[in-house]
């Protein structure tokens, strides 16, 4: 839970800043919060995950363009770019014979290879759909609705997606733990 809140920190601050100010103040706050996260991890001697570095790069570039050009379209594209980069990373690794889902989660659970492959495919599809959905909401509704969707909609859909995956994986985890017993 602590890690989830830490990861959501810039998004929550973005949401609060938007509600009290505007998209440009919120964007500056999100950039600052993301930089502060990386600094906090480095100062504490913690490992900064690749996903956090990618997120930092995307928020600095797209947030910076939003602020410099005074155009909110760039910050609205930021989640889509991140989602599609994650999908591309999962797909590219898979095409090169590596399953990143297994790499990231393999130490936490034992699954048949076919299930790891399905899990990887589900995340690729999820990221592609979420990227498209973000752009659709961003250009179909007001910025206020998009900001609410960015926090509550994506968080809710991610939670549902992870819970459904848990249900799907539970039958294989049970089988795997049964097989591991003598």
C-alpha cells in the first residue's frame, strides 16, 4: 500500500493542484513531484526502477512542452505515451524471446510458460487500450473530466484489471503450489 501511494504521489498532487489552480500549475507540480520522488529514492539509497526513469523522462518532456508552449495537449498525451511505451517494451522483449512479466514477477510466483505468455499479452493489450482510451477522453470531454478520469478512471480500471488477473492466475498458482509439494 505504501508503494502504491508513493507511485501515485505525483498524480494525486497533479489532481489537487488542478482543482485549486489550473492545468499549468498542476503540470509543474507533477514535474516537481516526480523529480522529488527520484531524488528521495536516490538519497535513501533505494533502487530507481526503469519505469520510474521512463515516467520522469516523459513528464519532463511532455510537461515541459505544456508549460513552454502553454498548450495542455502535451500533458494530455503523456499517459498515452507512457502506456504505449510500456506496451512496446513488453512486445519488443517478447519478440526477442524474453517475457518481461515473468522477469518482473517470476520470483513471486510459479506459473506455466503458457500462462506467463498470456499474462504478457494481457498487459500489452491493457496498455494499448488504456492509451487509446486516455486520448479519447482527453479530446472528447473537458480538461476537468480528463483530470478526474486520469486519477479515478485509470486507477479504477487498473484495480479491476489486476483483480481479474488475480482470479485468472489463482487457479494456476494453486496448481503450481500443489506441484511443488512432495
